[in-house]
C-alpha cells in the first residue's frame, strides 16, 4: 500500500435491500472521521427495489442499472475510488468509532496486500476472516444439513474452508479473505480486472477473486 503511511482511504459499501443498516454504518464512519485523514465513502446501490437516498459529503451513492451481486458492486466502487487504499465494508457491519483509522493504519504493516481484520457475529463468535481455497468437497459439506453441534466444531469449520488459525490477535497469510471487511490496494486490483463477478464464486461471506488466484502474488501482492 505504498512505502509511507497512507492518510486517505476510499470506503466502498455494496448495498442492497433495507437501507437502515447501510445508513447506520455510514453514520458510524462519519462519526469517527478525523481531519488528518481523507475519507471518501462510496455506497454502491446494487439496483435495490428501494433506491438509497442521497447521503451527505464525503459520501457518494452510485446506483447500478442492474443487480450484479457483491463482486460487481465492489468493482463499480473501485472504478471511481480516488485513494490508494480501498476499504470494502458489508453494509450490515457494526464498527467502533476509530475502526477505519485504526484498521487502515494496521493494514499498512503488510505492504501492498489484501487484509482482513478479525470479524465476529452478534454473539461474539469468530466468522473466520481467513479462508482456504474453495474445493468441491468444502462446498458439498457446507451444503449438507448437518446438526448444529457439528457445525460448531473446528473440524466442520476447517472442512468447509474456514482457516481456524485466524483467531483474535493472530496474523496469518491465507488463500483468501472474508469479503465482509477488507483493505485492498486499488491500482493492483484494477490492473488485474478487479473481483470476479460470478455469483457462484463471489459473496460477502467469502471473496474469491483474481487476487486470490495468485495474480496479485505475481504483482508482488498477497492476501
């Protein structure tokens, strides 16, 4: 992400459906904004049935002409992002006041990389931000209607592709990262054509991109 500290970030929020979580996330971002950091917020309305209302500066709403899914929404935001670093956030995330500043600062330790923080759900359970490369086996097991106790075991999480080494405080190189929250270097991702938009491969739960196929590694990047 450059050789010096980056004090600017483009925040891309893919949006579809109920506007309330998105508006709440934008409020949290603006509440934590600092004068020393340039922040632009790009909300990509993925052709929701109810168009997202206009937002105050430095926010911008882009409404796609048709629904394309998570990957297409991220790519729409990347096309207009003006900063060196982009932070992709799920619209239903809950973040602390200083999260954007702290995460972008910490992510720079890893150079030009795709980076995700530790993510937990509303019950405080890890969402395994690091993921293994998807396989037919991992997808088949995930689709099985296994009992809840089995789905909470470390064995199940590993089989379906969750990298269980990625616990709170752990720093691990991984095959790919959870798409719900990730910092990415804008130009290298643009250079390889952005995120793959096939719905079978791209979701906010796990983002399988050209970057995750190793193209970014050829460019000196990593996830």
